[in-house]
C-alpha cells in the first residue's frame, strides 16, 4: 500500500544518509552487490523490520500451554528420566515471548514437582539488533505491565539506578534461552533436536500463501509427533497443505 511504501522509504533513508547515497537505485545496486550483501544486508533488515511484541501477548495461548499442552506432553513421555522439553520462539524480536515462555515453564515445573522436567528455549530472529537487546533481558518499566504481579516479584530485578526505571529478567530464566539469528528463507534451519512446542505467531503473515505453506512444512519437520505449533490470530492454515490438526483457537498439533 501507499502508506507502507512511505514507511519503508522513510526507514531506508536512514541508511542512505549513513552511506552518503542520493538515490534508492544507487542503494539497491550496492545492497545486492557482493560487498553489500556482506556488509549492508543486516543493517537494512534492522531498519525495516517491525518488532511489535509484548510480554504475555495473547494470554489465552499461555493458559493453554500451562493447563493443556504441557501436561499432555509430559504424560506422553511416561515416567523415568528427567524430561527435557524443547521450545522454539521462531520470531522472538526483543525477547518478550521467550522470556514469557520461560516464566510459564518455571511455574509449571514448580507447581508439578513430580513431573521432573527441564527445558530449553531456542529464540530466533532475522534482526541482529533485536537479538542483542533480547540477550540482555533489560526492559523499561512500562513494558512489564502485562506480567502478573506475582511473576514480577519472582522473575524481575530492579535496576540500581531507580531514575532510569529499568528491570532485568533473573539469570535463572535467561540461562535456559539460546538466542541466534535465523533467516527462514535460507533453507535448512539447522536444528539439532526436534521441538516439542513452536511459537511462530505473527511470523508467516509477511509471506505469500505458497511461501507460508513451504515454511510451515519446514517447521513441521522440526516438530515432534504430538508437538504443538502456536500461531498468531491474524494467521490461518485454511487452504494450506500442512500435517497439522487444530487443537484450540490458533493452536495446532502434529499427529502422533
């Protein structure tokens, strides 16, 4: 649309000024040159990417995760050795989603001591800028409003400089999250272990329908049978040929 074109041009003009270039055609020629692909592509991605995210965004998903998905996954593993759950926040942005997942998993483990679980969360994004921010786990105080008060007391640390009003996620939640850059269009995702749960909310909406189908099938190849995929409310699987069945609104499961 015209409004999106205007927004894109405004963001890219920042890069033109940094590179002392006068036109978008000059910038495009540079961007797709071998030197540009190596040195500029990451900067371009950082300025044009929209990074809207919040803690506990779409809270019904986290209620379903706690009360239904996690108990079913634990039960399907049976008794015995500690059960390591693998979760993937596929478009993690500045980290609010994976840290929310870590809070929910920590609460579940605490409230189900007999479940003997541990977990690891992979958090990926195409933007190196937001990944660096996510790794720090530091947020302005107004960002934590969606976090329940009892969680704030357990999982957040106040900054020493009270004038800046910053908080930080506690180390115990940060250490179970591995952040890395991933471009969905580069083919193999490089996963070493299959995932039990994938959050790819508001990720595929930016692609056309054929590409959405390709990406979702790639996600499914990295999902264990019986595993769950959580989608955004603006996304739909209608008309896509993917091996998933609906388990709840915008929650899908790979058949066993």
